[in-house]
């Protein structure tokens, strides 16, 4: 074994096997030996998948992924605490029998923690013969109690969406907005119908959904139809929810086109619409068949939308990836200029984290709450400004700044770390002024947050980059002081 490096690196060199493992006191060598034993068994996908699924720690096998599950308390939080270890193995340590290991795996241990092993070299030759870039374009698997699906990041994937349709799919309905369709619709070259969503948060309503369902029916939709949700987070939520309830549920493929949707909204199966009384109050969990992400579509995104999405990426850096955070801190010029290598990395690493968290906790009972970093005050800010002044990510930027002040104030986070976090958010500003808002009103609002459980606001706070924890029972005066400092 060569190059045992602490920290996280996303992609292997072309002819090497890279394994990511999370150390919970499991000897890594033992883990790797298990994986290699699996690889050595031959090339019958089903037989191998079964035997691996029967292995005591294997959660499931799909394509080039081997996900190993474990049970255990709050260990899942530590997955995201910067304890990932990377090992790069030389050519003589390749897995053998590469590329034919898909299909038929059953769920074994369904504990909350998992380890993901990817073999980029095998995937490139066996599954991605048409990859358009020299770089390794990664793919991450989400697994929930009932489903598993791929989140694939690949330039040019729009032209290959049809490959992800079920074998017996009926008519395909692309739910999209006119702007996205005009810019990128020509990439969808397979037979389809288009159902336009008028766009915008005020249209994210049941009445609009009903009208869209009527259009689908008129165009011949039935139970075998499939929806492709092609657009930003709003289209993803609306298209996903339409799929969840049309004829009691048809499949959806998410093809997100904003940064926010690519790194967040499209992954995890949350779908829904707004009520007058609040955002996303009617909805359903409806996991997609696949999430297909083409980072090149971001080049047409309005700059402010892109920067707003970057704050969610900063969030992933803070909660789970020191390497991602460093790139955002040191290379903001490349990130802001949409340098393809930088964009592919920030999208890929964010998707990896979201896929891991959702897999560990589909319905937000535990570890998924760490995704709310910066969101408690962020949601309060959005609501206090009637969802009209700031984009979601901009509100989260304030929320993350407030969280850094709060963690510092409570003695959880060193001053220098808190300052660095605030410096990085500022690199991706500016954001709308909120000096007119009252910190007390924001604090009061956090108590009304949908995520509030029995009157206690849970704050996700950082102890350093890559290490967060959920803290409850924080005094309102501390929250107000942090909000005042961030405004
Ligand atoms: N389901 C979830 O887990 C989840 C998570 C986060 C946010 N959301 C939801 O996502 C929504 C916000 O999504 P958003 O920020 O993507 O906003 P959005 O969907 O409104 O998209 C922003 C704008 O960019 C346009 N656009 C999209 N892709 C483009 C492209 N490639 N080039 C040019 N223009 C493009 C859209 O038409 C729109 O005008 C909210 O409704 C929020 O509730 C859902
Ligand atoms: Zn968010």
C-alpha cells in the first residue's frame, strides 16, 4: 500500500484504486482485505452481490460501489467530523473481476453509518465509455430503507438521460421552466412531452400542480409514465411532488440545473409545494430513480444564483470537508470564474456529502440535521424579509456567520476558526443588507421554525472545519447576541 494520507481526496488517478473509508476503530487493512476477497470471486454479478450482501458489514453493492454499514450511537456524526482516511493503492493491488458486479444485491445491515468505496478506474472502463472529460467524473449512491439510486456528476450527461429510464417506461414527461428549456432543452434528444411550470416560488402551489397534472393527462400520461424534473430547486420540488402523487405515484428522475439544486434540493427525495401559511408545508418523500448532474449548465446561471448556491457548498465544507473548505478559502477566483475543474470538485464533494448524510438518515431524525447548519437563523431571516429580499443561500450565509459567532461565544469554536469561516462566506458575497431587522425578532422566529421540536431550537454548531454537533437548550440571549453580531 502506498500513499496513506490523512484527509480526503475525491478522485483516484486513472489506473489506481482509491478507497475511502471511515475509521470507527475498524482496522482499515481488514476492511480492504474483505473488499479484495469480494473482488477476487469472479464476474457473475448476482452471485457476487449476494455473497457480499451476506457479509456481515456490507449494506449493498451496486456498480462500483460497496457500501459497508455499521450500527452505533452517534458514530454517524463522526463520519462528518473530518475523520475520513484516504488510501491510494498501486497497480498491483487492483481489484480483479472489475466492472461486472452490478445487480441483485440485497440490503444487509441497515445501520446508520456507512463507508463508501469507489473504483473510478473500473467505472470508467465498464460504465462510462463516453465520459467527455479527461477527469474522473464521480457518482455517489444514495441508499434508503426501500431504495437506492445513483447521483451522477458528468459533463454531457443530458444527452444520456434516457439510459436511466426504466426498461418498461411509458411516456416521458419533462417538467421544466421555459428559460431552462430554451437554454438546455436541446440536450434531451429522446422522445418526450414537455410540461411547463411557470416558475417562481409563488407558483409552487397545489393549484399549479393540479393544472400540470391535467396537462399530463391530456397528453396521454398513465401509470407507466416517468417525470424528468429539469430545472432549479423549485422545479425539482414541484416535479418530484407531481410524480409522488400522480396516479398515486410514478417515477421521477432529477436533472437539476442550479447549483443549489445540484448540491442539495435534487438529492434526498424531499418534494412539495407551499401553503399561504408557509413554505413546503405540503409534500412527500419521493426518492428519484437517479439524480443526473451536468455541471456545465451552471455556466448560464445568473451570477447571483450561482453565488447563492455557493453558500450551501461552504456549508458542506464546514460540516464535513476540510478539503472543500480549503478550496473555497484559497481559490475563490477559480470558483467564481466557473473553472471546470474547481466546479466539478465542489459539486462532486457536496453531492458526496449530501448522499452520505441522506443515506444515513432518510427522514431527518438524526445526522441529517447537520445539513441545517446556518439554516436556523437563515430561515428566520428569509421569513422576516417575506422571502422577497434574499435568496436562500444568502440567508444561509448570514445564518452561518451567526452560527460561528454563537459557537465562539459558547466556547466551542476558536476565534481564529470562526473568523476564517466568516472570511470565506464574505468571499462569495455581497448579499442584501438586513440592518433594519431586529435580532430579537429573529430569535423569536427560530422558536417557530418547522424544525423546532417541542419548543427547543436545535442549533448545529461547528467545533472546527469538518466537525459539527447538534446543540439544544441554548439561551435566547446568546442567540440574539450572535444574530446581532452577524447582522
Ligand atoms: N427538496 C429539498 O430538499 C430542497 C432543498 C433546498 C431547497 N429546496 C427548494 O429549492 C427552491 C430553490 O431552488 P433554486 O435556488 O434552484 O431556485 P429556482 O428553482 O427558482 O431557480 C432559480 C432561477 O434560475 C433559473 N435557472 C435554473 N437553471 C438555470 C440555468 N442552468 N441557467 C439559467 N437559469 C437557470 C430558474 O428558472 C429560476 O428562474 C426552493 O423552493 C426551496 O424550497 C428544496
Ligand atoms: Zn439550504
